[in-house]
C-alpha cells in the first residue's frame, strides 16, 4: 500500500511524516525551502465563479478534483493526460489545448530566475474542460504548487494567489481553488477573503449542495466575454452591487433567504443567455423545484443551482427535465461544496 503522507513542500520527511500547509507556504516541516525530489501529487478542486452578480469577484470551491502526479526523478520531460475530457485536451478533432499546468510551472520558475528541471507529469482529470467549472484555474493552481515544491521556493499561499491572479486575469476561480470554500477576490487585497472555510465563518450554509447541469457542448471564456456590451445602464450596475453584497452577507451570516434573493444578475447573464438558451429555463425549473438560487457557472455553459439537502432530489429531477426539454445534451450531477483548497501529498 502506498503511504500518502500529507506534506507542505520541500523534501518529503518519509512515510507517516507529519506536515501541514501553513500560511508561510507549502513547506515540509523537516526541510524548509528545499526542492522536493520524491514523487508527489497535487490536488485542486473545481470552482464556480460569479454566483450570479459577483462577476470576476466571487468564487465557490466544489468537491470535484483534478489530480496531478509529479515525478521529479525522470531524465526528460513526459506528459500523460487521463480522465475526464482527456481526448479534448490531447487534441482529438483539432488542436490540443494549451497545457496550463506547464505554462504556470514555467512562468513561476521564470519569475524567480529559474528553469524547470525535467519532470514527469500525469494528469488525472475529474473536472470537465471548458464548461464553466474552473478547469483552467485548477490547472494553474496545480502547476504553481508543483513548481513551488520542485524549486523549493517556499512561497506562501497568498504569494501563489498573486501569481495565479496575474496568470488568470481575475481572482475568483483561482482563489476558490487555492483557499477552498466561498471567496471574495478584491483587487489590491493580497489574499482571497474567505466567506466560508475559516473558523469564524457562519456554518448554516455548510450543508448546501450544488446541482449542476453540465452540457456536452463546450464554451470558450473569450467568446462568453465577447458577448458582453462595453457599457451597461447605471441602474443595472447599482442593482448588481446590491445583489453581490447580498451574496457576501449571506455567506457570512448563513442566511439562505438572502442568498436566494441575491443570486440574480444584470451585468453578464442576460447577454450570455443568448449563447446559452438553456440558462433561463433550467434556472427557473430549479428555483421552482425548491433550489435556493440558480445561475450560470462562470462563463458557462454549466448551470448551477444551490440547494438544501431536503430539496436535492426534486431539484435534480427538475433540472434534468428542463435540460432535456431544451434540447441540449448534458448530465445533471450533485456536487458538495468543499472547504478544502488545493493540497500536496507525497507518494512514498
């Protein structure tokens, strides 16, 4: 049996080693700041951005994961992609997707004046690609953590967040992937503001789940952004501010009523609904079946409905039915929220 000792970077301390991911960085307790030379695995969760009105600012970590196995002992680079949408990432039917893990690793190394050593990477993907569930953010975060460990940089979580924000262009998905829970990304603030997932947060929303309708079709973030107008009415901007503030207040207080009332948007969803005609029908079906609220997940095309445990079965049936009636092939799944962000573990 493989002993998966949780470590925080640096050199693994061996089977059963006691370690943790501290605020000071991803470092092994017995070898601060030294490159990690033993094989290790990085896990990063899926995430949903915006939650309706919180455009580029709100993120929610979901219990669906990508695993990245890293072998620093190889003589030359190798990449293997397995799991969900592996054919898409490998370029089936077209050009392969850019490997965001490698891009993040190389950019972090270059930013600190290093070159990456040879590394063997095996991707075990569970997060759907290009569906609005934070697959790119999970890849960037996993790559940053892996490069930090390989090079022994000992960067803090907040420093990694800064790098991830610059690479992604916004902090919502990468913040949720790094910190877990629900987060608020504020420009100029060096860490994600945790709305759930820290000891002082309200717990009344801990048991809610996300019912997700995930279409088979994919969507490019650039296309979803291109659908947005350059200007919006002042009244819509003011309305959205109130909705986004309501989301923050709901997570901090655990008020489900406020959460449901606030998961509405005039900034991006009305314009993106032209690209995703299933959005309004599925959102309406979910809320009518008892969901707290529903929204486009990130840039789409996934639709996400936050739901109390007692309403999950009814919401799943309603969402699946609405998806089928819309003529959009897809699957309906239930995802728990996760307080856990990305982590690193040894494979000794």
